[in-house]
């Protein structure tokens, strides 16, 4: 930020009731902190359905539906009654993160290679996945849905589930019916089934791709409504001195000062939206020996059909072991921490940084990772401040299960059944 910009922001803050330095913060500190208040709603010019509530409600149904995942069969097609939904690893009971493992990876159809972060406020990110393998939220849905470790889905499977359970809903939302041949029992169901050595007709490929894209964008529209704002930190920055207690204020001063957290955790999401190696090792049960982070992510992004970028930078040795800076909003509610859930508590995280990391990860750790020399009391103050970053929970309208609303015997597994469903 330029000095002129800081002066303008300070003038605006004084106009709102601030009158010079307060509580150990300079006017420059206060001007900088004002850029970290979370306001507004997520934006994505690639998702034309983002602001459509009807589409978001449909996306909510798909998010909680356990039938979208693949199920083993001896042949033919089967609809799962207790498969894997998105909510398996992003549960509303844990702020849409995966709290099942104390210090471990997430588990879908099998063990994945990483722990699932929260999707609360996920729409505000610029990169998605720990390694930035997608540059749109709906594009990340391809990785989450089609991975054999998570849901093992496919374009055809998703389209058939939609036709079987959500045909009327799809037609209402998108003003277009689904092809009847998507019914696995239709006489001409083979129209959409791949034949040995023969690709589908180009027109049929486009049909499946359109259905898939709409479903992914619907789920992204839904997740973009899982917001948490108005945290004690935000209220403090906006002028409420009582929003933080003494320990949290001391922690804030450390956060933007001697602890150096602000070097990477800045902006409204408290993330620079960049990738860094912090030297955290591949430790814990089921954790793979190696994880190259951003190096792998750039390769995955290049191969992703649904992406925003037209050109993707080729990975280099310097990308190995780098992971996206995690936003710290709701961080106190979304343990475990790090890309493989290596650390179980906020205290573990702060002590990890305090000792300068463990230097065991892939790649060269960032120059920011160095011993901090914080006392136990200062560590406690930092943890207290991190707890002030949790705002109001997402609206209950968006945390309930509205999937298969009229299917007898289909019970919610995560969260409660929505009081009103389409």
C-alpha cells in the first residue's frame, strides 16, 4: 500500500470515529487493518448462476446427496443409498470442514492425500485446493467429484442421478429438460454410454458437458452462500474497542508485528492467495511419503477442462512443497491444520511457527519460516487472537440437508432435514 493510500484510509477512519492511535496500534496499522475487513459477497464472472438462489438451492441438494458418488456393481448402474456426499468431508457440524480425523487425512471412498479445509467463505478465494489445481470454485468440483479417492464420479453418472431424482427440478431451474435416454433403463440408454474404441458423438459429448457444468456451477453457487462475517476482529477494526479482550489485542499486535504472520496472512480472507513452503513434513497415519504441492497443482490445472486461465505456467523445482496460504477466517473451528492435518490444535500451529517449522517438507522453506522467540504467554495471546476471527455461522437456511426431498426413506446424514424443501 502506498503512503498516500494509507493517509486517505486513515482520514476515512478518523471520519468514522477513530481519533489517532489506540490500543498499541499506530494510524498506519489501523489503515492496514481496515483492508482486512470481510465485506460483500463472492464474485465469479465465469459462473452465470452465482446470484441465482434457485440454482443455489439445487446445488445444495447435490452437495448433500449421497447418491452422486460411484458404487461398486457387478454390471449395469446402481443408485447409492448411503454413498459419499460432499458433506462427508465438509460437514455443517464442523463449519463445513472435516473434523473426523484428529490429525489425519480425509476419507471418501478411500483415504485421500490431504485433509479437507472448510468451504465457509470459500467463494472469496482466488485459487482452489491446497495446491491451486483449479482457478474457479466450480472447476475445483471436477477434482472433488471425479477423484477415485473421494467420490469416483463421472459426467454420465452425475447426469443419470439428476435424471432419476432431480429431472423436474433441473427443468425448472435451467428451463430445459434432461434427455430421457439418461435413464439407465431407457431402450436407447446406450446413446450416452462409451463404446469400446469409439467416442461418443460430438453432440452427445456437448450435452453431457453442459449438464455437468451446470451442476458444478450450482454447487459453487451454493457454497458461495456459506459465508461467515462480522467477527470480533472485524468489529474491532471498525471501531469497537470492546470487541477484543486484552489478550486478543496483544495477539493482534504480535500478528501484525514481531510474529510476522501478516507477511502471508493479509487481506479480507487473511491470506495472500499465494503458495509457500513452510517446511511441514509428511507425518501422520495414512499420509503419503511425498506431496509436491503446487508442483502437482499446476500440472492438474493445465489438464483441467473447466478453468479460467488460457495459459498455465509450467511447474518448476521451486514449486515443490508449496501450498496455498490458508485463510484464517473461522480457523478456531476447523481443526486439524496443515494440508495433511498434521497439527491438531491452534496451539500446535503457533508453536510450529514459533520454533521455525520442522524443515521436513518438500522444497526449500520460505525465508519467513524462522524461529520467532515468542514466550508461552505470547503464544497464548496469538491463539486468543486467532479465536477472534470466527464470525457468525452460515445461515441455517444453507446448512440443512434438502436432498431427495420427496424420496421415501432417504434420511439426512449430516445436519438436519431442511424445514422447507423444493
